[in-house]
């Protein structure tokens, strides 16, 4: 299959899931290609190859695969453990940045489909909320609270939300979609009156965010592609921004002992 890889060349824009699928079908290429950086996204190469090492670099030494591209959804529980979702797997990242191996979604939350679009944990009762398309799931531990997935649109929620967040000051779940956000009533899936509102209420946050997390200091971190924005809760304005994989150790992309990135 050498001609296949040669035809893709250095400009191939494949996600890491696509890369693994191609390698599973046809095997790995004989040579290495380099990562291609485009505005807003980081596309990874076919394999993490170090030309100065005869054995090459093994992917597991470079951190979780979400560090090299993007993730589907992200949330945090009451113990400040971060959950990062991509495809049919998720990772658990402790408060000190130590990250688990990838776990299949079905092993923790039976019936949850892959490629979920948004997730949030209620910091009041610890329940997990998941969103994909027009459906919503709620789990208490590994058990579904509603039995079957609910139709989100019945309560006025948007289809295909970009991100979800438990916002401590309101003690409510918030959904983000494009240039608007929705505040949900407590304990259910009804949108509160006078919502949705413009994302301009969250000053300096871009449209179509891919995740949002409350932090212990009261700030909110928003994500889009390989970028993050730090929102000062008192000012309700983004005060700093940067690349989360290289600047936020608690995302699990840093080596816990060396203090440097894993890739």
C-alpha cells in the first residue's frame, strides 16, 4: 500500500481516529510524516516517528491521543477529576494531571453512543449529563436515571450542542450552541425563561466552543480546537488564552515529573 500513503502526502488532513483506522486496514507506512499545523486545529501524523531513534517513538510515550488533535466533550466531577471524551473512549485526569488509559464508554455508561457532543457533571448531586444530536442521557454512577435517553428538543434545548457546563453561581446546567447559550431548569431538561441569550454575555469567548469547565478558583475554562480561554468569573471576561495541551498541566498532556509536555 505504499502508493496509498504516497498519494496522501504531507498535506493529508486526517484525525487521529482516521489514522488508526487506516493503519488497522493497511498497516503503518514505511517512513514518517510530520504533523501539519493549521489555524485552529492540530492534525497529527501517521505515526509518532523520531528519525534519530532506530526504534522510533511509541505513541504511548507521547500522552493521550486527544492531546494531539481535539476532543468531543469534557467535564469535571466534584473531586476535580476531569473526564475527556473522544470517539468511543474516555480518559480520567486526576487533579495533579495524571491521566488514565483510555476506557470504553460502554464499560462505564452502558447504552451511551460514541462521539458524544457535550457532557457535564452536576456539582450538586454528581450526576453525569450527556448530549448528542437531539438526545440527552443522565447517569448516576453507571446507572441511567431516566431509563431511556430523552428528547432534548421537548424542553427547548438545541440539537447538536457544542458544549455543556455546570455553572456554580447559578447552580444550573448551561448548554452552548453557536453564538447562543441556554440555561436549564434544575433537575430537568427545560430551558429557563428568557433563554437562549447571546454568547456576548461571556465576554471574549468565541462561538462554537468544544468544551467548558468550572475551576476551583471560580473561573471558567472554555475550549475550541487546540485553544483555551480563561474566563474571570468576577469580570465575566476572558483574561487569558493559549494552547491547552502545552499550557494546562491538569489536562494530562504534561509529564508529571519533568514538567514538560508529553509530545
